[in-house]
């Protein structure tokens, strides 16, 4: 079964120096772009993270400092990557919780205004966990009856994720072959920022999901406690979270002036 698309969708996978969205870096990125007419293009880049790759990370994906020593940095690749994904919805395996947040951090660090407001994301892992609760290798075996060779190679994981989603659509009648439906289905919570520090409440208002102001409206706290905004901007939060907070603050100011 082929995907029904209104615009391109980019399946992508990252191999990284670790699992910290703020401090870790990409060492490999693979993108499979699928167009509404069924055409596909794929690209894979090795990336110099400009920091040592921990042995624990190398043990997972096999990428060493020596392997990426002469590769471009993400900033050098960022325009190519952005050009490939900017008109597309995104999809991946555990992408909502890790790959998209980290990609956003790398983009913003490279001074590219990465934004997801006008597109959606499909997390194939969430479909799998809601339906079967397994891993990517098990999903590939279960849905496609194939062994996942070269697991934790970004290219192999990306292709497997694409094939798994197509097989999921064939298996489950309740899944609609529609990217917006799949994005809604795979959304764990209605986050405003990728990292989930700001979420929507039942009244569709932005609220903090952590700390002393958990559950309180962001607009109210930024007005009542302006020093908290300054602390958030200077603290070790993801760049995209800071971008969202700044946008909320500017919106509040514009509403006052209107």
C-alpha cells in the first residue's frame, strides 16, 4: 500500500553522540523523501559533531571520531538538509520525542529558522507501540517479515521505518491512509515545543508542564514574573523551547498594543 499524500513526507533517522537533545550532536542523518506521485529520493550524510563521540554511542551505531574527522559539520550541511525537508511533513521511529527535537536544535544552532507550525509529524514507533508494543527490528520482522540488517545505520533504519508504516496501513483497518490522521494518532500529548516543556491545556492555552509553575498559563507567568522568562532563556533549555517562549511573549505584547 502506498501512502496517500497531499505534500511530500520525509522519513528520517539520526545517529548521534548521545540522547541529550540540548547537548548531543548528530553524526549521521538519512532522509527518504516520498512525493505525492510516488517518486522518492534519499540522501545520507555523515556529520562531524565537533565533539568526541563517546564509546557508548559508537558501540550502538559504529561511527567513530576517525570516521567523521573529515566530514562536514552540521552547520555546513544545514542548508542542504533544510532544503530537502522544508516543504514536507516528517516521519520517523521515535521521532517526536527525539529525532525532531534534536534536528530542530541543530537547525537553530546553525541559524536556520526551523519550524513545524504548518506541517505535521508521524511517529511510526507510536503506531507500533499502540498496536503491538515492540522495537524497530521486531516491527520490521512482524510487519514486513524481514530481518533488519545493519540496525542503527541511519539509512537502514530509515528504509525500514518507511516499509513498516506502509505495512501498518495494510494491517490495521482503523488507520487512515492520511498523514494528518497518522500525525494525530501518533501524538502522545499536545506539545507546543518539541521537548514538551510547554503543552496545551483543555482550553487550548499554553501552560508549563514542569517546575513550580506546572499547569499555569505561560502568558500569565511571563507577565507576573518577568524574571522567570529571563531565567528560562539563560538556562539549559532547548533552543526551540526558547523560541516558542519568545513568540508567546511577543504575542502578548502585540495584543496589549493592539
